[in-house]
């Protein structure tokens, strides 16, 4: 294993349900994620992207195979150890945001720090908040924010503790291109300037163009990988998959 490897999916399998209702969400997925590397994960709806992210972040348990983070086999950790690892080393942006409704945007953003009992690094927190561009909405509760604003709060919350690994499930799915570009630029800096390992699910070739590589999932398997993606190359590859699907 490369010394720079931070997270590993080792033949991860995930089957939901059983018998006739069984759904194979992941089918022997193996991949390595290195320090400072920005990986985009793409694939049709239902191809297993969120399941893979959840398994790698210790939010879901695979039915076979192993997920490793920082040399720890997540399956071997006790619940308290897993909770601590998630809190200290992983920032997660959920596809559905998962903000706490009773807290304001600001309180949601600094929640990981509050839970860890650490003081916010003022400078960094300010930078994150500036980058997500919430301006005067910080004192509002999630129900008073637009979908895009909630998504930006979720991004800031994942980044504020400077976790080693940032996992973002469609972080720009609800954003206009300008706010999207800001978040993507920030994720890229997290990887390039601060050596964080970034995993991002996206359906958008432009977003994927910010990454160092793209993993393509289909039916729970990695079917292709692209290094040095550009929006055009990604779009091209997606079209080819669509072609295969209708054949
Ligand atoms: N809790 C669950 N119970 C049963 N089936 C599930 C569950 N979660 C996901 N699945 C199924 O597993 C498969 C993969 O789901 P997953 O959410 O990982 O897809 P995805 O690639 O993230 O899709 P999308 O782009 O729509 O978010 C799908 O067929 C889905 O219906
Ligand atoms: Mg998903």
C-alpha cells in the first residue's frame, strides 16, 4: 500500500434486504484514496455512490469486504472508537444535508467543534464561511434557508474542523454555477494546499473537472477510472456509458 494512502475500499460489498427483495448496492468495490487527492465519483442514480461514501466514512456497514481509514479497519472498531474517528478525521456532506433544525446556520457549522470541545480556529472558520458565501443568513435556522443555502451550511460544517478526509455527496447539486464554483474551488484547495483527501459524488462533468481523477460506478461496480479529467472528457465518457446502457 502507498504510504500516502488514507482510505481504502477493499472488495466492499453491500446488499440491502434479503431473498427476492435483495438489492446489491456495492459489488466488490476496491479503491485507494491518497493524501491530498481529490476524487470524483460518478455514475447513474442507484449505482451505489452514496452507499460507497457511507461505508468509507463508517456511516454504514458493508456486508462483505473492508473499509480502512488511516490504517484502521472500520469493521473492527468499537462503536465509541468509530464515533471518535468519524468526529476527528472525517467531514461528511450528506446528499440530504442533515442539518439540525433547531440550530442556526452558524451553530450547525461549528457543531463538529462544539462536539469535540475545541475552539474554532477563527481565521479558518472565517475563510470557510466566506467561501460558502452565506453572508447575513448565518443566524437563520435551516427551515428559513433555501436548499442551496442549506447545502452550503452542510459544506462549511464538513470543512470547519479541517478533517483529514472530506466526503461530499453531491455538494453542488442544488447550487447555481457561481456558488458551485466557490465550493468546488474550496474543495480543491483543501486537497492541494492542505493535503486533505477529498471524495466527491457528482453528476456534473464541470464539477468532476475540479478533481484529480474520476471513478465511474455502474450497478455497484467501478467500471472505469479517469485521471486528469476535464469536463469535455468526462462528458464524452458519460455519453459512451449511456450508449452502452441502451444497447
Ligand atoms: N436503506 C436502503 N434499503 C434498501 N435499498 C437501499 C437502501 N439504500 C440504498 N438502497 C439501494 O441501493 C442502491 C444504491 O443506492 P445509492 O443510494 O448508493 O445510489 P446512488 O448512486 O447514490 O444514487 P443517487 O445518484 O440517486 O443518489 C439503489 O438501488 C438503492 O435503491
Ligand atoms: Mg446518492
